[in-house]
């Protein structure tokens, strides 16, 4: 089951961000630094209620205003359309301001959504319920009184919300069969066209308009006996290009698709190369530790000079994901598409294989023979053994002494050595270090009889020298 979503909506300065921060235990305006989450919106996955173990996604949609009649414009209309994706909507008003015209206008739009809407009256510290009669004019029932700044009424608001979440229809997670392949990229780079070419049918809408794909679409299919699930994700836009509030839901679904994938195919536009947004996506994929193929689409539209320039720039900009293979294709005409399956299968195998401890320690012995661990702060690192602790990505844990501050250069050496020895392709290798505690660090050293006699002779010798 997917996480239910609670959206916070209202005009500016009613305390939406304060309530968002209170619910998410955050004091920062932007709770995710993922490029493309737009200027004025925030989201967080939180444990709303510990007793019922209820997790939700909360979203601050930004303030709605009526400047230049933008409440009736397409942009503000998209804000309200985005709320259709929510399970519960908190409509936040201010007790200090009372009901104003903009509140009435927003309430009228919200009622048309036919969603579970909870009227939240903020800045109501010390306010008696009898003084809130004017808010019934909004047609959304009895207001819940809170003070987001002081934390008052939050528990009651959560208790009131829980029954709505249990009644809401939560979208079922798509079934993922075989190798889950997420296709990521900016809008209009050809993700849907690539999937259509792979499937040989028009299963995904593919037109020349950025942002056509709004949802993550899961498409199972089989090829040469191997089952796959292709995940077509909505294009992630630049900050300044993301005007529609509905994009936040596309981004959340894309992140979810990334979490559920085994292999990621990042599609780049050959004519644009690696943009800042592409680099951000690459960083996100690397952080998740997903196996990665980089596909350069629209390759057939370049002349030889342009191709050489693209390759030169790619070598520089993709250096931090040097484990990923680069493939040049034309999704529209199909050239190079069939060659993607072999590296996808190999990437999946490499990322999911569990290697025996004996094999790993033979590689460690060879690594130590080739390059001894360096001293750090006068102490030489000692790696005793290594074992694999996870897959997707393959994770190796090194055990030994003084491994708290392994130098970056030696960390890279170990990582590259093991990648080459295990013949890993298209998948990052995650390395962790654990230093064993000295079991005798708090134990006083007890001398045997021979050591005691030796110490006495030494003390006598020292005393004689002092007398001279």
C-alpha cells in the first residue's frame, strides 16, 4: 500500500509552514535539497501516529493569493488540481484574521474536490471555541483549533485525522516482477519513446510536450524468458520551470520508483549533454546505490564533430559515476535499443549476488599485498577480515583496528580493487568499516613473577645511578 497524503493549503501567513515543521519535527523551510522540488513547496514522510504505526506524506503547497486574479488563473488552478492526489486536505485559516474573502474563495474551490477536508484554525492559543462561529461560514464544518507555533491542539488534530486516513482509498502498489528497471530523465528526453520501442507498442503516451507523463507507470513484460517491469517516471523539471503544483506528486512517485527499482536507466539528450538537473539526478541515483546505465538518446541527429564533443564532455561530467556504462541510441528509430538488455541483466546480477566470505578475504589478502593500509595519526590500520552484509547495492563490511578514519585514497583503492576482482559492472560498491573494541583497554596489566623480579632489578639500578 502507498502512503496516504495530507496536503496543507491556505493563503499566505496563516502558519502552513509552521504546522509543516511541527509535524515533521523540522525547523527548516526546505526539508529536501533534491533539485527540482521547486521554489515554494516542501514534503516529508513522517510517522503521524506512533500507537497505530501510521506513516503519511505531508505536503506544504505554498500560499494561494488573489494578486492579479491569479486565483482564477491556470497556475492557481493547478494548485487545486494537485490536491486531487491527496487523501486528506488541511485547509488552514488564521483565528487572528477571521474569515476574509480569499478564504471563502479557496473554500469554495476545495469543496468541489469532494475530498476529506479538515478546517484547521491556527494561531488559536487561548481562544474559546464559542468565538469561532464565523468559520462555519466556510462550509467545512467545525474548525479544529491549534497553535502550530506553541504545539497546542496538534495531538487532537492528529486523532481527528486518523479515521479519515483509514477510510481513504490508498493506491495499491504496482506489482513488480523480475528485474525492475526505472527509466529516469528530464522531460522530453525520450523516456516514453524508449519504453514504447522496447515494448514494440504504444503502451505509454509519447508526444513532443515536456511533462506528458504525470505518474510512474509500471509495465511488466517478458523477453527471452526473462521477466522485467519497466517503470516510466514523470520527468523531473528544473526549479524555475516547475510552475505547476502537481509536479510535486510526480517527483514523489519518481523517488518511490527509484526506491523500488533494481536497475536505473538514465536517459540524456545528446543535443544537450549533461545538464545541472541531470547531474542532480545522477547524484540521487548514486546515493541510493542503484545499478545504473546511462543512455544518450537522439544520437543519430548529430554529426561526427558533435558526437566527439558530446563524448569528451561526458567523460568529464560523468567521472563521479564511472561505474556506469554509456550507451548511444535513437529511441525513435530503434538503433542501439536492443543492446541495452544484456547490460541490464548483468547489472542486476552483479548488484544482487552474495559473495562468500572466503572469496572476499582472498581478495582482501591480495589487496593488502599490493598496498599495505597506511598509518593514520601514528597508528597503522589493520583490516582483519571482510564480509558482505547486503545487496542492491553490494555492501562490504571491513573489520579491524583503527578503522574510524580510513583515508579517502585508501578507501578508493579498496573499492576499485574489489570491483575489478569481483568483475562488477554498472553497480556501485558500498563499503563500511567497523573497528573492534580492545577487550583489555580497562583491565590493569598483572605482572608475573619473572616480570616483577625484573622490575625490582631495574628500580635498584635506577636508584644507584641517582646516588652517584
